[in-house]
């Protein structure tokens, strides 16, 4: 029985020999698109993290401000509210020769013209039992009226109240009943400074001070390439394939001066370093072993070369390229403080003083070449990168009035390419990082 020929099998058989392997440039472009998407994702996460950190810091700052305002308003209201002083005990004269004096109410228009009330007892001691005396307590607000709360004590009791003597200027400021009784009204309660207030430095009292920062932390290298010649796309793809970012870090020392309680100028020394891994593989590697000899031909010495051996195999090279920038920054900062914490916005520029580079790179001919300045390789990078601009957002917390810790994400852009104009690829460098450090306010008081 004859089986019909299937069309799909026939097409598959006919197109089997028509397969075309895509060039390496296609796959490199795919890899570059994936890497670009990953870099964008990292930058996006950094941006979102910075926004969340800023929003949280602003929220905490607003909450502390509202709490401080509420406490201050409550204290003012409590201080202005009239308070009736508590009755104070007055010692009674226990001399038996004196007769009890009973105060009678004053008639309308009559004034006190008798001796000072402080020199006479308001009530006579009365016996409540054998060997006991009863003392009365008089309120400063009540004047001549005695308080209804007597207290009993023995004749030799150690807890008996002693007479209260006040200076004449203080007594002159008191109301009439208080002056006559020699008493002073109770003082308003003094609020002790909170723990948060004790941690803060009083910039309002002394605003123009110096502050020293020391910091360090991780960084991310974000290079950007531009081809001066469109024919070098294959070379650029090979470079991206052979170079992989390994990591970066930064460190620095910064000196700040407060020209205003909330405005400061910053300068110091900042160092950035990033590392790239270079891996090169040549599967069709061939090495020739050649000897050179000199022979005398027609009276002249001639160099003769001769191939004595050939090696076939693959070549693998792996190096770590290191780049370092030492800069002097000059930034302007603005601070907002609330309690022991606060925010600081900083922006400005920096000047490069030293550019360190060492490693191996893929040359335009497809072979590895060293770019270290001390070697006999190719000159690719500039001696110095020039100027750059940067900005940062700092969140800080006071551990003590003159000591605080901070976290500060920053972004830095180098203004001109770090490669030489003679190099066919223009490379621009961007850096982002997270500073973690400690600050010390230089005030001896």
C-alpha cells in the first residue's frame, strides 16, 4: 500500500541545508540589550530606594516636629493656668505666757494697723492630750483664715516645721497675705530636657562651627559608550563581551563649615575605584616557534629565519582592570533638623587630581593589549579626567550633641570622556554609591 508523502517532511528535508548561523554581532547585540535592561533595573531600584528613604525621613521629621509643637503648646497652657498653692504649715509659739489672739473680720473701710502678722500667732496652741501640741496651717491665699487640716506632733518631734525666712526683695514681690506670713507661692514645675533634646547640638547658640566627616561604602560603575565610526560595531560588541563589571567602592574625608545654622560648605578628598574582569578566548590559536641565525653570504652577514615548530590550540587570558579617581570636591549643603535626626541636600562639583588605570583591553585588531601607562601597550585613557558634577541626599542621626552617623546615596557624572580623542570609542563614566559614615562637630565647648 502506497503512503502519501507529507509536505512538512519534504520541506524540512529541503530546508535542512539552508540553515544560516547568525554572526557573533547579533548575539552580542542581544546580550547588550539584556545588560542594558539589567542596568536600568538597578538604577530604577536605586531611585525607588532613595525615594522611600527620603519619604520615610520626611515623615519622621514631620512627626517629631508635630510632637515638639504639641508639647510646647501644652507646657505654655499649663504655665499660664492659675494654680492655687497648697497650704503651708506655720510654726506656733508655744510660750505659756502669751494669750491666744483671735482674728476678727475687718469692717468695711478698716485697714490693718496692728503689728506684723508674722510676729504673732494666728491661733493659740491647744491641748489635745497629755504632752501634745496642735499646730495650725495657714494658706497664703486665705489670708487670716486658718486651714482646716491640723497636724499633731510631739514637743520634741524632728518633723516639726521650721520657720521659712525669705529675703526682703523676694517678699516685696509677693501678695500681701504671703508677705505678712513670710511665705512664698509654690514655683511652677520646671520641665527637664528630654533625651532627644540632649542629643542635639544647639546651632542657634553657635552656628558657625566646623564639622569633620569620614565615610565609605559600595559603588556602581555605569559606563556609556559612543562609536565614532559605525564600522566598529563588531569591535564594540567584542569589547562588551570580554569586559564584565566586578564591583566598586569609594571612601573619603570631608570638612564642612556652617555659614548659617542650616547652610554649610563642604570640601575634602574623595576616592572612587571600580574593577572590570577581562576574559579573552581564542579557539584557533596558533603559535610558531622560529629561530633566527646569521649566515655569511657574499661577504655580508644575513639574518635567516627558520620555523622549527608549530603549536595549535586555544588561548585564554583573564585579568582584572582597575580604575581609580582621586578628586577634591566643593559642595553646598542645606540641612533640615528635627530632634536628633535630619536631612541634608548636597550638590556641587569636583576636580580630578589623579587617574589610576591598569589592565588589559581588546585592541581594534582583535588581540589583547595592555593599557597600563608604565607598559609598552596602547594609550587609551586620559592622564586626568578633569571635572565632574555630583549630588547626594543625606539622612543623619545624633548619637551625642557633637557626634552623628549618616547614610548618603550619591550620583556622580564625569563631564568629558575618559578615553583619548584618538581612540575610536568614546567612553563616558558615571558612578553611583551609598556613603555610610560618621560626623564630628569640632566644638570644644
